[in-house]
């Protein structure tokens, strides 16, 4: 339904394509809100751009990398995720209450929003399409290992899988295990190994080799 | 708190600082109307027009109500619900009048009005 409407009831305008009902609704809302001075086009533009450029998984990755390299920070993150994350300047919309979940050799954490699509935007950016899909939301709870395997993450039988359901009040951030062979790496370089998926729990942090090549 | 956005570009590719694995780079907003709808809600919230919870509760209600028959069963479903929740919010908080939304919507649909600006 997003393809240009090319049917012939376009009234003969050269460039005008009849918008779908939802497109017309959104345009109506925007034009009315701007007319009434409630918002401006620029403001909306800026905001959308900010979500594209300023928010994103690199922030969550910095939290993880710091937890890998700074034991005192890791401890604070364990005890009070929200405060420890705020130390790095990340707070606000959608990131008010964050609990860090630490993966280990024995436990693997993954989170989902079964109700809608709660997502810590500030830390992880805009949620991916699959996160919002009904199949992911339902199946990660009922068949977590199967779903993880579909993401290419096959966990050994000995690893216990914990599935966490976010709510309006509680958000999660998975701290993946630090990959082997990264002992000498800087915090900044380590952050480059931390993917969005690994912080949701559907992937692992990249190895240096994976990060260096096309993984 | 809740919810999520829309966008037609890939999820932000952060300057190569993160090498995204597969499944990154997929469109998060499947069409411009989705990113505009997303932007409006967050913008108005940030401007203090309504507490986030006011929007969130309406979105939850829309999602619980399920997909209307005329909405395609694809990833855009979520943003239909988003727009519906936002439409209710602006009417119920008195920002806009239901009739004027409908009238303006018709103007766009018929081409009487073609530019949002």
C-alpha cells in the first residue's frame, strides 16, 4: 500500500497521487497541528532526525563496554541500572528505569515487549521491525531457544535462557559477555563490538574478527 | 515508555562505530507517513502537550483491539494503531476537533489540498 497510487482516479494531476487514507490522515493531523501553532514542520523534522542520528545503539554499547572494562561501574550497573546509565548522560524518554541483565556462561538473557513495543530508544535507537512483530513477541516467550536459533544464536543446553518482558516502568539492557581475545582493547574499540541485537539478547557481541570484516 | 517509531531509512547506522549484524539495516519506518506520525507524537509530548502515558494507554488499547479489516497484515499495522491512538488523543485532549480532521483528510484525499505546508 505504499507504492504510488497509479490508478486512474487521480484526477489528471500530473504529479499528484491520491494518498491512501492513512497518508491523508497523517497529513491532516500535521497540517492542522502546525496551523494551530502546536508544533512546526521543522520541529518534527528535527525530532525524527534526532532519533536517526543522535539516539542509537552506540549509546547502549558504551554502557556495555564500560561495564566490561570498569569493575566498579559494572557493580553500580548491577545495583542500579538507571543511575549507572544516567552517569553517562543517557536518560529521558523511554529510558527511565533500566535493569541491566548480565549474560554469563550459565545464563542468557533476552527481552521482549509482549504487550506493545516498549524499547529504550535513548540507548538502542529505534526498534527494529522484527521486535514489533507479533511472531517475535509471542514466540520468544513460548520457544525462546528456537527463536534465538533463527537469529543464528544456538545456545548450549547447559545455558539457562531467561526471557524478560518489558513494561512501561521497567526496561532492560542485556550486557553480553565480553568476547575472547579482546583483552588489550580500549573501551571505545570494545563498544564497536556491541551490537543492538546483543543488547536485546538475540545475538552475541562480535568478535574482533567479525567486527573487522563483514560479519 | 513504550513504543516505537517508524522510519524508512535503516535503523541508524552509526558511522561504522558499530558493525551491525544481519537484521540491522532493515527499514524501521516503512513509509514517510510512519515517521511523520512518530515525530508528531514525540514532538508534542516533549513540548508538554500531554504526558507520555496518555498516548501509551491509547496505543495499548488500539493494539489490544486488534487489526481492523481494512488494515494490511504487515509491519505497517503497528503504525496504523499508532496513528489511531494519536488521533484519539488530540481529539480527546481538545487539541483538534474530530470534524476538522475529517474535513482536512478529505481535502488531502481528493487533492484539493496537496501540500502539508
